[in-house]
């Protein structure tokens, strides 16, 4: 019996790490709408601007601008925590970076 190389005959070879799917801007919007009931929300996928850097392999880069009554009387840090809490199920599963602009209804969006 000749000795030769052994080949892995499984269809895809050894177990491979599966790539997590990047959530869509619509999924992020839906999570924010469900948790915060914003009066307005804009989600922009800025991933193309970050193509090529190491973090781009870990997920998308998004910019979120929203106005919600839930932010009234709360400092920016707490508002950001509220937004991160709303999208928590999506974080680490395709979102690498999230830029947040969060206003209460009585605030000018020009800040």
C-alpha cells in the first residue's frame, strides 16, 4: 500500500469560523424605533469610508442621528447608553463602530 498525502474529504475542510452578517441600517433603525420611539431617526452606513482598515473586517460603521422624548433631561452619556442598549443585540455581530447624535425634541439639531 503506497503512502501518500491524506486529504480532508469533508465538503468544506476543517471547521471554519463563520463570518457574522453585518446588520442593515434598517435593522438598526427598527431596534431604535422599538426601544426609544424616536420622533425622527436617521441611520447612515459609513462602512465604505472605512474599507481597508482593520476594524472594517469586524463589522460596519454606522452614523445614527435621532430625536426622542426619552432623551429629555438626560445628559449625552446617558443618551448614548440608551442607544447602545437599544442596539445591543446587534453589537458584536456586525457593528464595529456607531457614531451617535441624540437630541431631545426641545433641542436645536444645530448643536
